[in-house]
């Protein structure tokens, strides 16, 4: 555990603007603090280390330092830097968002008897004034669930739960599994993935398709109708807002060697009902209708949230970074992914949304980042808090939409480092709920609502 700097020998700290929503901290840790940390770590090792030829705690200091010196200094640097940055952030009362990059610290090395100086840049909440949060005019669409809508949803489930049939040649809609490698124009390799899956675009996709998270407009033309054993080459432009900075605006080449081709044979309604434990198709449809009603409630909430968000965006002046960082881009993508999971969008459609978001305009990415900053500040103004019980309930909601067990989804979220995203999503939703609760809400039909939204979009 890193100790905070002593009050008798405080760190030297200066702060400077590093651009909108970023601060540069220049920190110097006194030589006495550095030496104390390194010597303390070595003393701890002397008492614990068991080296060949010596009893535990009896190895000479010089041998311990020779054997473990690099690892001791590495750990000492990590703890010294972490404690110094935390203390500087606290003393300067900075509202830091996320972690700070450590690339600039690679050359920093703590040395006995010498002070440790380094610079870090931290992302902070920009300074801005929140707009009025009370009395916003919001429309609530009413969406009745029809028999046709239920039948269409059952058909989708039949496709999702269908069987795979091996094929000798890919046709539109078929899935190809194989080995995909993505490189840039200079030959740098970004992805090398065995077991990658692509879909030959069906007719309703207009030739667009996705490979390794990149949306390609003429994908159908480039992929063609391959057979197992064939290799295809796909050329694409790296999207502006990809979370991997090296991919952005790069001339990408993806080679894909086809190992297997599968075609989905949709299950019948009766087969689906039996496999899911229902007495008949009517019982299955009743379950689907109930799930769709729950989804409509989420869609209504989403529609009202979007209107509240638009009010916040349109009425907030804020200076944003000129360039969206990889950390900010990744955060935006994770926020959108979890939002789509919450709305009940199926996994394949979510990945398509992600690919489209990666290549969205700079302005769209900036609006996403601006909204994140606004909601963060609004949550503080509205005293929004999140409990562990609420996080568990949200995971259960998403699990129900996806048809998986909550414990399985929680494990998946932990594995993909998305649990913090659930916390952020809940906070944003509760903040927007609080704003909607103070709004002037008018109910209208889905048709009227859609027409109104189109008219407003046209004016914009």
C-alpha cells in the first residue's frame, strides 16, 4: 500500500491546461520519500525472501538488491506515482474521469537519493453551466403490440434458434467461419483471429457487411460467394472513431481464409415452443407479447430520455477536445453497447450498430462525449446514487432481454470489463428519469410521435 506524501516533505506539484477537459500535472517526489520507499521494499523482501543457501530473512541486502532490484523499483514507482497523483488530484480538487495514461512514465525510474519527477495528463470534467432541468416539454409515444408484431418476433426467434446446415458455397445470408487477419498500409497487424465469423450480406443489407468490427459498404462485392478453403481479401478505410487509434483513417486490408460455411434453417413455431417448454405456439406467443410489452416500456423510456438529452445538448455550451482519444472512443462504444443490450437488441444487430458508430462523424462522436460530461454533472446536481441491489436488478433485466441467466451475464460483463459500464448506465438513466419526472409530458400515438420527430429532424 502506497503511503501518502509526508506533510514535512510534500511533493512539488504544478498544474497546467493540456486542452479542453484535460490537465497536465507535473509532480516531483522528494528524494527522501523515494529512498524510504525503495529501502522499505527491500527490507520487506529481506525478511520474506528464501534464497538458496540462506535461511529465510538471512540473505544479505546486496544479494536481495541484485536479485530483485528491477522488480522492487518497478513496484516502488507504481506505488509512488499512484499515491502522488491521487494526492495532487485531491489537493487541486480536480474532477478526474477515468484513469490516466501511463505511456509517458515508461522512462521514469526511481533511484536511491534522487527525487522522482514525472508528468501525467488527466481527463477532467469540463467547466460549464447546466441548463434548466425542470419543465422540459417531452412527448411520450404510445405503442400498442399487434398480432402481426408478435408473429414477426416469433419468426425472428425461429431463425435465432434454427439449426445450421453446412454448405459448399456461400449464398446471401450464409455465415462463413475462418481465419481473419487485419493489417494497415504499413503492414502493422491489428487483429489475427481464428474462428472469426462473417455473414455474406442478405438482400436487405444493400451489399453492406461487417468484418472484425469494421463496416464495409461494398462488402458483398468484395467477398463474393466463397467456398471452404478459399481466401478473400477485403479493403476498407479505418473508421474515424475506432477505439484502436492505429486503425483510424488507415487503409486496411483484411484477409479471410474460409474454413466452414453454414446456413441457418429456421425452426418451426411448434419446434420452438417445444424446445422452450411451452404447451403450444399460443403459449409461446403469450410469452413473446409480454416480453414485447416490457420492451415497449423501455422504448418509451428511451424516447423520453433522448428528448431530455437533446434539450441538454442544445442548451449547454462547452469546449470539447479537438480530438476524441481512444479512451473516450472506447467509453462511448461501451455505453452504446450496454444501452442496446438493455433495449433487447440481438447480438448480431448490436455488432452492426457498433461498426456504424465507429465510423460515425466527428460531430456525432463529440455529441456523445458532451452528453457524457453533462449527465455526469447533472447526476451530482440531482444527488443521484446507485446501490448494489439496483446494479443486480439491471443485470437481471438485460439477462431477461437476452434470454440468459443473470449469473452468466454478470460473468460475461466482468470478463469484458463492463461492470463499471452498468454503473455508468444506471447513473445516466436515473439522472434522465429524474429530469423526465420534472418535465411537462404529453402522450401521443406512435405515428404522431414519429411524424413529429421527422419534422424536428428536418428543421435541424
